[in-house]
C-alpha cells in the first residue's frame, strides 16, 4: 500500500506542536503526537520483518508500559497495523465481545488503558514501524483525529529517516541508540532458549514472551536473566531463577 494522503494543514499542525515542545527531539515527537490527535498518550516503534526493533519514544509512563505489553506479547493494534499497512482501532479494550489479542487486552487494562489505536509508519509504500495511541477511557476516534494521526505518522517516519541521514556513516543516530540494543538482548536470549529447550527460534521467542507475561515482567528483563544464566528453559518447570 502506498503512503496515505496527508493534508498540508495537518502537517503544519504537527510541525507547530514539535516546534514549541521543550522535550528532547525523540520525546517531543511522542508528546506532540498525543497533543495533536487529542489522546492520552502516544508511542513510536520501529519494526522490521514482523518484529518490533524497539521504541523510539513514549509520551508518558503508561504508554511505556503499554508498549512493553505489545512487545512482550507480539500482539496488539500496532503489530496488526504494521502487517496490514492500515490503521487498527480498538475503541474499548474491555468490550466483552472483543476476541482480538486477549492477552494484550488483559495487559492493557492492567496498566489503565481502555482504548488503543495503531497506525503504520509508511515511507514510499514501505512500513518501517507503527504509531501507538491510547486513551484511559473508551473512545472512538473521529475522522479528523484519524486524519491527524496519519499526518503524525508521516512526520514521524520522515523524522526518523532524517535523524539517521545526519548520523556518521556506519553509526546509528543518537536519537535511535536505544532501539537496537533492546532487540539485541532479546535476540541473544532467544537463541539461548532455542538451544536449552530444543525448540525453533520462533518457538523460543514465544516461550520468552509467555514467561514474561505470566510473571508480569518486562521481556528485556527476562532476556537479561537468560543471558546472565539466572534463568533457564531446559528444566522441568520451564525456568529457574
């Protein structure tokens, strides 16, 4: 799917919000995103080959917790938006009729999120990540809010590319330095679990995510425990501290 049509006036609104922000550039991107769309919080994640590489920024702690839920579980509106190259809107995560992402819904409600919306970051038909918006009460986004979110995605995607274009050749832009590191830890732990449990890499990643969710721990924290050999997946109970 090609990039979404973006109205210039909406791009100007995003640019204006970024210009007056007093936060550092990466945080400003998410704070401005939430303000422009009119939601409680926002986060921007880089994704590749169907997997999250890590967060570029979050506007607040609740968004950070929600992003950790999505990353740990590998499911949620942002993940689906990335794959579909289209917005995915969940207006009430407590809706009893909702059968999508049951584990994500449980985790989101636990951190106080009632509505979540994922939008793909598109650059010339290629999706490089997702924008995650959330609210602490059930809410349907208006058509104007959806259009504003698309404008935010356009600005976010091109901002990330601009940051990297200004970096020294062979290095990562300083605004993105924390993104690959988190993924590297999870990748290394997944390989170790694959060997320990005699499982495929995909199954090992699923085991890591399941353990993190079941024990209410961040996936990065569990991955570090595996790497430091405080946690193993080849014992009868599945893991040992």
